[in-house]
């Protein structure tokens, strides 16, 4: 998925839900801070979104422009309507969101995770694809290892998990 496709999803999800502001979590939220993110970070053809003020409308998004919908079949990408608690996020993430708003979003707003918050969330999820995603972010200097470790310390997980994730960052950081 590229930035224009994400903007299309924001526009469509806003129209379907009659909501002005949406939150984008997951991999494609990188497109907020990095519109031309490296290809290795853009492999997913889904964007995880929910309406900021009415996350319960996520089912409407899923049903209308979700996987295997006519939207998906027509465009080759889709929205995954998710809940506001789908991602494990560092404290204060709401204050660091990156805004996408332009003509292609019909001036609706898509709030994307700040890259360090996204990376911490990916590590908290702990899937193989997430480790690879964060490694690439570090290799491409899209995030700073020390800042990522600070965000890991802000995750609502045990101290043992935080320590383990910070050690992982130490092992994979470039240079």
C-alpha cells in the first residue's frame, strides 16, 4: 500500500462512517511520517483504522471496505476496522499522532502513529514480521534506538517484557 492508497482508505472510511477523524494503527501508519517509506514496510495491503470518536463504527468499515469486499476486489487494498485497544501502545501516544489531511482525504483526517510508537507497538505484538519491520526501520534510520527504548519503557507491559525488548533493540541496532 502506498500513501495515495491510504489516503483513499481514509476518505472512504470517513464517508462510510460519517466521521471526520480516523486513527490508523498498524504497519501502514508509517505513511503518515514517511509518505515514501521503503517498500519493505509497505507490503501489507490493509490499513487498520477506526473512527476516533466512535470506534464502535469499525464494523461498518470492515463490512463496507474490508477484506474481500467489492472495494478490496476493485482496488486491491482494503481497510481493517479495528478497535481502539487493538494495538499495545506507549503512554501518551495520542499526543504524538501524525496527521494526514489533504484533498485526497477529502480534507478528512487520518491520524497515524508516530514511528517510535509504531515500532514499540510492533515489538509488543512480538510476531516475526513485526521484528523484521522494526529492524528495517532501524536500518533505514527512520527511528532512533534510544528513543525506541524510551517508548518501550512506556508500554503497558511487564518490566520483564520491557527489559527483554530493550535488549533486543541493543542487539539489532545498526552500527
